[in-house]
């Protein structure tokens, strides 16, 4: 089902607050670091979010409520910041968490995907057999920028024989157009905060 990113921003009220309230809390916690990791990049540092355990819990509970009836079989989280919320979300949903890591970090047979970043290029890998043929998978990462990393993760999911059911990000940098790359895959995208 192909949905426009701007239409997938429901209030989604739960006992843990609605998405717009979470967006405000997230942006009040996120720190912007200029010229990191290289000159000209304004880095969104989500590390201050982890100093607020109540906010972290609200994020996980909100996402679990949003995804609980979506029929997901697994969540893949992209190294390393995709692990922070991807793993606890998988635990909350009672489904496996599959790490996608940088080249050379996983033992055994792996599938790999090379891609371009906004500040260079990289290779990511997933262990062969971690995803089952036909698994319905959510790709999770912290920030959607140009979409290169998330698109590479989606390609790894497809190479594994699984299906990308959607993408989830804590923050989307809308001005970089990463959502357009992902919408081309006809996937659902859910962001908690849009910059």
C-alpha cells in the first residue's frame, strides 16, 4: 500500500500521548551539532533523549500501540542508532529484532548492500537466514535524511526473501527528500517528528 508521508501523521492518541506531543518532546531533547561528522552537516544528536527515561518509554509504548496490529514478523534496526528503539520495540511487540550492521561486524554468512550517504559511502550487512522467506519486516532507524541507509536496509530485507512492510524513524529531515526514495518502494512510513 503506497501512502504519502505527509498523510501518515495521525494524532494516534494513546495513554502514552499523541504523536504531536511526542514530536515536541523529541525536538526539545534533540541537540543539533554543526559540522559533524564533516563540515556542512547539521547532525541531529538523539543521545539527549536517552537521559529522559520517561520520554523513551512513551516513544516505545506509542510505537508499540501503532504497530501492534500490523502483522509484523520482525524489526530490522540499522547500526547503531536504529538499535536504541528498534530492539525494545521488538521486545514490546514480541517479535524478533534483526540487526543490520556495518561491513565486517557480523559473524558467519552475510548478505551485503553498498550505498551512498550524505557524507560518503558505506556497506551494511545482515546475517543470511536471520529473516525468513516472506517475513513482514519493519525497517527502523533513528533519523531519515537522504534515505540511502534505509533504502539499502530495504534491499537487504528483499535479498533475504522477506517483505518490507514499512519504515519507522524517530525524526525525518523532510527537506532532504529521503521519504521520496522510500515512497518509490510503496511502503508505509511513520515518523514521530519531522524537521
